[in-house]
């Protein structure tokens, strides 16, 4: 949970004199129509979403009850999976609303300020970097590409056939493991080749940590979990390239999947420390 997007100010706790906090979803320089914003459901128990001006920038915000969004209470709530999902969905709805008219910088979920004045002051202090980031994201969207495979062989198949003496059994087990290792290495090499090729079509790319089989719901390992920032003008070209790579990858017993376009969460970071985690395409 983050209570501020970039500063190191003290944690926010409920204030008896201030029953609400200002929750900021995102920053944009092309705000959606003010009358349309309140139609988006925000966090439960809070007021309607609204647009808050901060000089040339605009924030999509919501007044939320301090009793439910104070540091300690919110931390406890977000430790419960159902509450975490509920807050994440509300946050994404606010970001989507902000992005309906132009580029957007999503702020971390549960970015909270004591009031509008503090929210505007914090964003104004970062106005230059935020405007630069908005320009970088303009007319660009994020695409996600994942590579899975190969399927694991069942141990009983290679070890259970043939002579039953111990030496033969151990040899077959060793051969099976070597074969599986070689297949995985070839599949990883193929996944890296997919990533290298797709970076040619993107202005930036980043690799996320591969998801576990428990998260993906699949019985094969995830070899690549990457995001690409693509000019909207090259969208068809990028999608076509993924399709060609997916067809070629089947020969290597791996699967390439594409999803998007998405709001560029993976690239909406202006802090130097976070930017170091990304690799510019072609670098």
C-alpha cells in the first residue's frame, strides 16, 4: 500500500476534525468531461469521483472516509484477499475514467492525502516530470505477451519401461532429466528470442517476474511475462508480429499469447529508481 506517490511524508491516520481523505487515482492533462466522472463507481463508502485541477494537470479523486482508509485500518483490510480485490477494481475504474480522454499516469493504489490542498501541492511539485511522462505515453498503449511451456514429462513413463534392475532404472531417470533440462533450455531460448523480436516494434519494454502455475492456472511453466509500450500507429504491425512468432513457437512446444491494449501501468513511472527497472527497446 502506498499513501503517497513519491514523497516520504508520515503515514496518514484518521483525523477527528477531518472525516474524509482525498484519494487520488491518476493524473492527466486531458481530463474527461466533468459531468461524466461522477458516473464511475469509486471506493465503497466514498463520495463520487471528481476532477481536481492542479495547474495544467488534472487529478481524478474521491473523498473517502478516514475511518476506513487510515493507515492501520487500510493495511489490515488489504491483507484480506476479497478487500484487496475490491480496492484494486475500484482503483482501476478510476484510472480508466482518467484515461478516457488522453494519456494518464496511474498512481499507486490507495494514494491518499489529508485534503485536496495537499494532493494538489504534491502533484504540482512533480509537474515537470509528470508532464514529460504524459507526453511519452501519448498515443501509446501497453501490450502484454506471455510465453508458456514446455509441458513436463511424467516420471512414470521413462522410468517404468524396460528392465527392472536398479542400474538401468537410474540411467533412464538420468536420461529423462537431461532431456527435460535440454527442452526447457531450448524453450527459454525461444522465449528470449520472442522478446528480442518484439522489442523492435516497441518504444519501451520490460519483463515482469514470471507468474507461478498457481496464479496462471496452467500446468506448464511461464517462461516470459513481458510488457511492451507500442505506438498506436504500429498496433497492427505489432499484433501481426506476435501472431507470426506464436505460429513459429509451436514447433518448439511453447505457446505465445497476447493481451491488450492496456493502460500503460508498466511504463507510467517517472522516478529515476523505478525507471532503472525498465529497458528501452533496442538498447
